[in-house]
C-alpha cells in the first residue's frame, strides 16, 4: 500500500513495522567493537534525509548525570544553577526541562527549592528506578514526567540483566504500563542504543511503546542514549553507529513525533556536540546536556555548546541570554571551586585570550581578526591577552587598554614608552628562568610605578 506523506508530499510505501528478533546469543557487534582495538566505523552508503523539526530545544541532566562524576551539589547550589538556567533559556524556555534524583532528603529539598521559584521552564522531571515504590514517590511529590531506564543493547540485556530480548521487552512494557496507570508521563531511556540491534530490538520495542501511548492518550518520550559516545554523524555510516540512521528509524519506522524524541550523548570520542546537532538536524527536537559537559567519564554534551549550536543553526539566540554562560562559569570557578580547563570553549579562562605578540598586534588593529565573535556583547567576556615573553609590545599595549578600559585618544600604542618599560622588566624576568605568565597584579604594579615616575 502506498499513500501521500503529508510532510514530503510524496507517495511513500506504508510504514513497515519491524518485529522482535529473539536471538539465542547476544549480538555484540564484534566486527565493530572488538574491544582489544579502537571501535570501527562501518559504511553502507545508505542516506536518509535531513528533517529538522519546526521547534528544537535543550534539556538538562546537570543534577542527575552531572552529579555522578563530581562532589554532589548542595540544595542551595542546585537552586542557584537552576535560576541561572532559567535566565539562560530566555522567555521561550529553550532550556525546556531538567531532571532530578529524588531518593534522599537532600534531593527532595533541592527539588522543593527549585519548584518554589514557580518557573514554567526548565520543567522539573525525575529519573527513577523502575519499581512500584519509586513510581509512587514521583506521584506523591507531584512530578508529571519521569525517566525510566530501558537498556536496549545485548550487552545490557544479556550480559547485565541476564535475560533475553523477549523478556526485556515484556519487562519494560510492564514497567511503562505501571507508570501510565499512575498518570505519569514516561521518558524511556534507551541506554546504549549505539551498540543495540536497531531492527531486531529497538524498533519493535519503540513500536510497542507508541502503541501504549496511543491507547493511554499519554505521550511517551523516547530518549536515545549514546551511553558510550559511539555515535557518528557521517553521511552513509551504517547502524547502529549512525546518528542520522537512528533518528530516521525512530521517526519514520516507529512514527515517533519529533517533540517526543530526545538525544542523550556522551563525549568519549570527542563527538558529543556534533552528534547532538546532527540529532536535531535529522528530526529530534530535544538534545540532553549538562552544564560545562560535566558527566560520567568524558562527560555529557555541554549545555553552553548547544546554546551556540542553536544560534548557529537557527540564526538567532531566540531570546536566550548567552551572557549567563559567563555567570555560570564564574559560579563554578568561584563558588563551587571547580577547575574549568583553561582552553574550554566559551567558559575556560583562556578561550578568547591570545598570547602571541603577532596575534595581539592583530587584536589592536581589529579585534575581529583573532576573536571568534563579539564575546563581550554576547558572553560579557571581552577578548584579552595573556602577557608573557612572547607577547611583545603589542600584547602589553592591548593588556593596558583592556585592563584600564581605555578608548579613543586615551589608548596606549605599542610604541609608547610605558610598553617599553614593562617589556624590559618582563624580558629580565624570563632571562632569569621564569616560565609562568605575568599576572595582572604584576602588570598593574609596573603600570603604577611608571606613572609615579613621570
């Protein structure tokens, strides 16, 4: 049977519904994941169309996945970060949701502090174990949506849970049905999807979830979890590693609406951001992130990175206040005492700092030459220079003008006497064996000494 697709306006074959393949032995994709070698990326040159949804947004896991790799936040710290996330997301609520643990008294206090704010966005959701008591706990505290772990690779089904695919689907469907009976919106976390049998397990399972959703009238969200960071965005890459292929399969073979799809990626192979953006581009409305990318092992997709990806893909921040990213970075550094790697984009101390004298000379002539965008206007982080033995006179001049906010006729030129005075001292320092950069305090002292002599 063929019919018109209302989105593409093309005649298409009726959607084929894949059925469960209940294998006797686990499919561990040893040709792709030999374990004793670097994982391989296979290609079959099958291409699927880009199909970005009308609306895309960000969800957050800072207080769930993000807390699994660092010292737990206090309830008050969670409230402060929640406030900043709310302001960062803007009036449209582009940071749509954030998820909480609810097991301890401290967890519930943090949730209550955030709920007292009365914000529509980020919506507070939870993550629970799939037990009757946990469902009741969510229901009792009045949360509408909760995440449920539904691991989907044979690594987990056979080797962790010790069951087969048929038992896994039956078990998961029973759990989700319990959530629906209690009036909860389930969010099924398809853990380890990039090592799963997409046609033999994932699609049949999701078809069953969509059936339950239609029968109950309650939306069931599908979170595609690239738990080990194996996903790739390459055109023509084969499943199960293909991010476009996974999203296409969920959307076209299971008819999951874009607004009920969410991508949760990890950064084990440096592909977290590109995979998340690819999920958006091929039909997934939500990408799940954590602040500064803090999460298990190499971390999650950095939330601040996806703010920038959104602006790049949409051509606008759509009301998001990117300057809050700098506030968040300062909060982590000064309040939480978290050491952000210096070169981290957008939040690291050196992300828009230049050291080479020739670069500083370019900044003096035109900031745009060596700065990625107007970081002062967008992030409230003006471009700056770090002064060292390679900064030259231009670097010193740029530091003075930036540090003392000099403009117009008051700016210092690299040929000025004060730059020569400071450079002489710096050269002497490095001649003695110094290896560290010159601090702002040292430069300020030299600047004042020179002016005092005049």
